[in-house]
C-alpha cells in the first residue's frame, strides 16, 4: 500500500474545516512523494536534458507538454511517471496531471495510487460522483485505507449524501488518526447530525413461511371431550411470497438545534393466498433536538395493521428516546414508549402497552461496525388471558 493512502502524518495532519488535503502539501509532507522526487533527480543525472525539462522546471515554460506517447519511454518507468503526475499536482497543473494519470490508468487500470490521485482531481473539479467511484475502487483491495475513507466521506458530504458520509467518517475515525484529523472528522460528524433532512429507503425480499397463520399441524381438536374438525384456513398453512419494506423521513430545521421529524414506515408481505397477506403502515412526527453529545426524539405515532386485506388493529401512542455519544465512535441509546392498541374484530384483546429499549453502537475498525439492542415490551388486554410481554435481544 502506498504511503500516500495512509494517514501517518503529512498532508492530512494539518487540516482546515472544509478540506482534508492540500495538493501543494503532497510532496513536502509525504514520504512516498519525496522518494519519487529522488528517483526523478537520479534520472536527471543519468538522462538527457529533455527528461529534466519534463520534471524539474518550476515554471510553466519549462514543463514539457504531457501529450506524450501512449507508452512511456523505457527510462520513464510507471512509478516515475506517477511521481511526475504528483509533482504536476503540487504545481497546481491539474489538467496536465490528469492527462498523464489517464495514460497510466490505461496501462494499469487497477493501480490504487492512480485511482486515488484521479479521485482527488475529481474532487478538485467538483465531480463528486466520479471521485466516489474511484475511491470505492481503491477500497475494494484496501478496505482499511483510512486516507481513502476520509476523502470518500468528504465526497459524499459535498454531494449531500450525509448517511454514507457519516458511515465513511465513522470508519475513518476508528483508524490511527493524528489529533488534528480526529478533531476535523468530529466536526464533520457533528455537522452531519445537524444537516440530515431527508432520508428514504426501499427493500424487497422473498418471504418464506412454513406456518403463515400460526395454526396447528393437525386437522381436528377436542374441546371438553367434543371433537371439532378444523377448516383448511385454521390449519397450518405454508407459503412463499414477496416482502417489501419502505421508509421516508423529512426533517426540516425549525431552530438552531431543533428539527421536526415527520416520517412513514411501510411493511407488506404478499402471498399467493391473499388470505394471509400482511401489511402495516406507521406514521410519526415530533421534534428532534441535537446537542453537542446528545440527540433527543419526542414522537407521536399512529399505525394500522391489515391481515388478509382486512383491518386487524389500530394503534397510537408516543415515544421518547435519547442517544449519548461517549465518543464519535461509541454511542449509547435508551428509549421508552406508551401505546394503545385496538383489535377491530376482537375487542377483548385491546389494551394499553409500554416498552423500553436499550442499545449501543461502536465502530471498532476502519471496516467494521457493531450494534446491539435489548427490547422489553408489555401489552395489556381487556381479557388478561390475551395480555403478553416480549423480551428481544
């Protein structure tokens, strides 16, 4: 792995709020680039003056045009040509550097350093989509490259994709970063918490269930000594269907540290036997408060559950949860909710309920994320035989 892709000092050690890299610092602060310069100076001693004009000259007049042959000369190895491109970048000759790097890309399309440098040039040109693709190519073979994750996080941030930006910054934050870089990443993460306004998602899957209706495997039962024949729908039924989950949330800012959350959640399982189709639609709304280390949510919610395309339950209630960021990599959550659920066809099952949930999340390395939760719920009913409780880990 080339040193330029690592944050071990150098250009990423001295950062301002808006950027993670200064092109002009690459050579002076980067060991890899300095080695490349020593190669170039060695070539100056051994080669003709034409090679010197292609590398050394500090002015635009001294730099040879980069419209070179598609194959570099034998004396100019791939590594030296790449080092020359880095020098062009330090001289802010971005077009010439891109031309040379594109030629090198044709020779070695999967070279991580070439892809990384082209990604940086894309960032300079504000072509964030292209930069994101190139940084991802590097991470395929170098998933622990912290420097690349920093730039990828910045590319997502600049493009407005705060969810993926937060994810990459959390991975990068787990690396061995200099204090100045850590502080800058933390500023980005805090800004993302305040800037996220719109999120949505859709997922599909195959739903296979060996007992759709939680029925018995027998075709008859005996109640008080009297036998009863079970109908086909009362017996256990299996089936394969399509499951879909969708969500959307709009969170506009209404004050400096306060946003208003409004969202919808939809789940549907569709089977060939429509009698067992299952769908739940939930809506919620309420304030979201962001502090330096705390996030608070106070939400009112309502939901309706259909089973077999008929209304099964209606529920409404409220919830309160808090997240405390011990560090930018470690967070703890706690929450509680109260609700009332009404069974339209079975009123004796209706009743009040409550729940408590605990959770934690942690980013241990630059390529892994851990999350755990514990949920406890109690549901009352008009007939206590229908009351129940839940423990989920």
